[in-house]
C-alpha cells in the first residue's frame, strides 16, 4: 500500500477503494524462544512504575520522538490514527500547564472529586501540587481527534477514538520505559485547558498528560501490589 496519509485514508474509505495487500513481515519463533521473550518483556514491564518525583535532567528530543513514533504504530479503528501528541519541553509552556492543572486539582482535592474517589487515591499520597509538571523535561499531551477532516474540508467520522488513543498511550508509555525513562500518567480533571495551551482545535480532546524524564535520585513510589493472573483472567 502506498504511504497513505489520514486524508488519503478517509478518501479511500468513502470511495470504497479495493484493498491493496502486501506480504506480512512476521518473525516465526520456536515456542521456547517465544516464552523467554514473553518472560523478558514481562520483567521489563514489571520495572515500570508511575513516578511523581522527577529530576530536571534533560532528555534528548529524539528519544521522545522515537517513543511517539512507536505510539503512532498502534492499531486504531479503521486505521484512522485519531491522535495528536503535543510534546512540550519549553519551560514557559510547562509552567502554564502547571498553573492550569493545579487550579483544577485544587478544586478536585478540595471536594469536587467526592469522598469515594479521594478515598481510592489516598494510598498514593497524591495532592493538588504538581511540581513535576515543571521539573520533568517532557510533557506529552495525548489528544484524541473526535472527527477527521477530508481533503475537501468535510468532517469525517472517527471510530473507536478512546480505545485507539488508550492503546497508543500504552505503546507510548512502554516505549518511554523501554528507552530508560520514567513516566507519570497524569489526568488533571478536567483538562480542557490543554487545548488552548497546546494550540489544539476544539475537535480534539485531551485524554492524558504523559510526564517523562528521569526519576529524582531519592525517588520513592507507593508500595502497591498487582493482581495475579488468576485474578485478572478467565480461561475457557
Ligand atoms: C488513566 C490513568 C489516569 C491516571 N491519573 C493519574 C493522576 O492524575 N495523577 C497521578 O498521580 N497518577 C495517575 N495515574 C497513575 C496511577 O495512580 C498508577 O498507574 C497506579 O497507582 C498504579 O501504579 P503504577 O503505575 O506504579 O503501577 C493514572 C493512571 C491511569 C492509567
């Protein structure tokens, strides 16, 4: 298939184009090798933790760009790739994001969240102050595109946007972690302010703010447990 952009893909869809195929580049492996790789990957991912205390050490832009390229490889409804990653390293922009996020979070922790939600968060020790939004070298605001725009300016429907953005964000977090960076999945609530600060149109909705960088030297994280296989799966 030629290098189709989003607009091309939309047009192809609306004219009911014939599918074009290419050979699948699939790596066939022996079961023992597959198991070892699966175990190695789990061990890698087991070392990922949400970090809320960052060092201000710089991270080269190309590392972030590679992680975003990986995120953009995620599957998406009808391959519409309905996402925009706003990558922020400018201290002035980060400061604006911190001010706006803390304003929302102050109201959230002061009661807007409700007692049940605050109770669910209590073991994490989080609060309204978000110093990391300025300390961490990178903030990646992940936007979902509620709809697309065809070459002729027409609105086109996007399918499964939250699901697609969630999967792409998972790819992003895994890619950043694999590169040797710490991340925080942050969801200041609500986060409409990110549209204005990041210059994104109304048609896009901010889903998550991924904070990326190095952990502070003395970084500590909440001691938590993950559910076991039996608790998260059924086998039929
Ligand atoms: C959708 C989503 C939203 C989250 N929002 C926040 C947040 O706003 N602030 C925060 O400190 N952590 C946030 N987290 C991080 C979770 O608290 C964290 O993933 C959880 O406690 C498990 O810890 P771990 O990531 O170290 O395994 C969020 C995580 C997810 C998946």
